C-alpha cells in the first residue's frame, strides 16, 4: 500500500506553487513581499473562496469558517469547518430503499458473496439470495424489513434494513485548508469516512457486508441511505453512479446530476475528488488510492482523487492527514458516527441490541 515517495512529494511542490501564484495575483501590491516562504505557509484568501464556491446552493447550512485544528499526524494547522444538515435539502433522501415485496422496486446493493457485484433489489436478486441460503423473503413474496435502530422481534436473521430519517440536527466537518501527506496512505474500506460532497452529503466507504452480518442496509439508486442515527449519507460517488447502474442492468435512475469529469467533493485530507474521467477518458496513471497529480480546471496541477467505475466507485485509500474530530454532530445528542477504523456503528446488521 505504500506509495512511492517520489510521487507523494510532487503534490506538495505543486500545491506550494499554486498557493504562491494565487497569492501573488490577488495580493495588493503594497503588501507583497519577497518572502515566498511566508506566502506558502498560509492558504491565501483567494484559494479559500474558490474552494468554498464549489459547494452547491444550500449544501452548507451555515457559512464555512476556518478554525484551528490538529491533524491525525499531530500537526497543528487550520481547517475549514463546514456544517451540513443531517437530511440535506439538495438531494432526494426518501428512497426507495427496501421493497415491500419481490414485485416492488427497491434500491440497490453491492453483493459481496457468490456472484458479487451491483444489483437492483428486485425479484431476481431475492431469488439469488434464496438460492445462496439467505432468508429475506417469506412464502408470499414479502420482504423482511426492519429498522436497524429498533430491531423487531419478528425480523428474520436476514432483513432488509431501512432506518428512520431524522432531520433535526447538523453534521460538522473539519477538512485541512492545506493538505499534508502522510508517510503511508490510510485504507478506506468498510464504513470509513471518505469526504464531503459539494452537495453537502457525507461520503463513507463500503457499507457492512451482508454475507458477514446478515442484515442488508439497502441503498437508494444514488448509493445513499439513512444511518440508524437518522442522517443521510452516500456509499458511492453519486455523480457518476448512473454508469454503474446501467452496466449492471438495474433499470434504475439516480437523479443526482451526472458529471464524469467535474469536481464532486473534498476528501477528508483536503484533496479534491473528481469524477472518473479526465480529458474524455479514465486516467491511466492513478495510484493505489485512485489519485494522481495532473492539471485541474480549478486549481492547476495538483494532487486529486478520481471516482472509478467500480462498485462502489470511491477512492480506496487516503494519502493525506485528516483532522481529529473530522466529523461530528455538535447539536445531535448520541449520534453514532463511523470512526474511520472500519468498525464504526453505521448501517446495521450488527448483533441484536448493538448499534445496528
Ligand atoms: Zn485527474
Ligand atoms: Zn451507510
């Protein structure tokens, strides 16, 4: 997993160049100094404005601010502080997730047992589950559905999990204003925290395995769903998921605007995530995390991540340091947020009486 140090050094140099040139362009002549070192230490105001302007209308519920923060590698620095709604107003959050019967239309699931891949939750999928010994459907074709926050005694071992939305609180996100590379990338697998989409939706790694845990926390057609704590989040980059849906013959439509080359969000290390393509094709020089250094519309030649056309389609690891407390819910009591270590409470399928 260790990336070559040569590659990792490039973004630092490029970022420094970018910041210096931005500062020079936008700084009043009377305050310009020849001390280029001091220019690169602080993120210039102009770059902040540009980054924040990438967020969509209504994506943020209050004005983004810059605060002191400490990164996971111990660096004291500054972070953007973003606040988003637990149920974003920018995207649909009401499913469908679990279909009531095998004849109804539900959402999707990335199956990790035999015949793995992306599936629509339709009769063919439930047939496959039955054939593999998973008991989601009764004799009348009704799907066993349960709320992972309130497990029902009648739920079978294999239930389609659908949590109750709660739009009453905010999520607060801290992202370093100047990305700082780690010695080794951090793996972003099950339920790890990946970033914040410019729609104001948080993005997490793979949802928990049905094969391992029994419950199936259904996703909507955009790869999102409600956490047992009530907030909506994505397990996909929704902005290019339509390709995945079409390739898998799901017949489903994600109504998030599909932009295969646009910037779609910020990873928790501060690097921008783009759609899967660049200059009309999937880049051929991506590292193990799904990132590389190349020219971007917004920031010039800098390190950035790309979504993939895999399912899920997210970066597989993170090269930079995230902030301590990168995701919190300041006005939501007892909100369980994934811890980024792959074991956080998220989607259910856990042991009865657990976090769900
Ligand atoms: Zn690129
Ligand atoms: Zn989830």
